[in-house]
C-alpha cells in the first residue's frame, strides 16, 4: 500500500462513523431506490455536518447523500451502513455494475465491501491482518493481502484501498458542500424478507 496515499487520507480520522460507496453502472435515482429512498422526495441539499445535526438527540434515522461524477455515483452516509449491506452491494452492482464501499464506526476498524456484476467478491475487516491467519468469515481477495495494519491508520488504509479499487479519489471538500440528501429506512429492515441479505453468498 503506497504510504503517501494512506497519508493523504489522514483527514478521515475526524469522522467517527460513516459509509462511503463508489458505484458504477447505476443512475443516481437507481441508487436511491436500491438504498430504499425516494428519488422524487429529497430532503434538500445538506452538508455532512448538517446531517449529523439532524440526527442528534432524536430517534435513529438514516440518510444518504450523493455525489455524481459522470458515470459514477458516490453515496455518503453519516453514521449509516446501507452501502455495506451485501444485498445492497449485489443490487447496485447487478447487470455489469460495481460497488466498492468502506464503513466504520466507533466499534469497527473499517469494513470493506466490493461487489461486481451482482456478486460480493470482497468483504473484510481492515484491521485484522491476513498473516499469519485471516479472521474467520473474511472474504479477502489477493489485493487485500498484506501486512498487519497499524490500528491508528486502519481507516486511512480502507480509503486508500477504495481509491485503488475504483480510481476515485475521495475529497474532504465533498463533506463541506451541500449535497442532495434522502431519508432511508434501516437497511436490515428494508431487506429483512430477502434470504441471505446480510451474507456474502446471498
């Protein structure tokens, strides 16, 4: 892993919990629908911090913010995890598409999920090394095989993996600019009737 690339993502250490997903092969409206939102009913354009303020002190709510980069859609969730659910990854990537997401919170060092053409091909906890033994349940491809990750840089490593896997450099400035924002249901409730929604093999 290039050290300069990992260092460039030092700014993400200020984010306690989020999911960011880079999706190709889907329109913005399709992504919103797969995540369970209504593309015709945005809440407006909010910054990342404003979403945090909206969530504070009330019931648990889920929100999706979107960045459109030509044929690529980037989904950002402040303290949400829809983009890391295997069923959502499969649906976003079906028909020749791709999804690569990174998710963490105060309890997790960084969950990486990658799906291609409707199949989850990677899902692993970044902090746990693959040498000498991978963590049970990891689906870890060759590109994720490496040395033990420094716990203080685990989130940065996740982001570097996302950039290398998608070609998309995530910018801190995205969080400071108002973005189209949509309310989402709890992803586990949304797909509770789908067998294997939480599992990599569907």
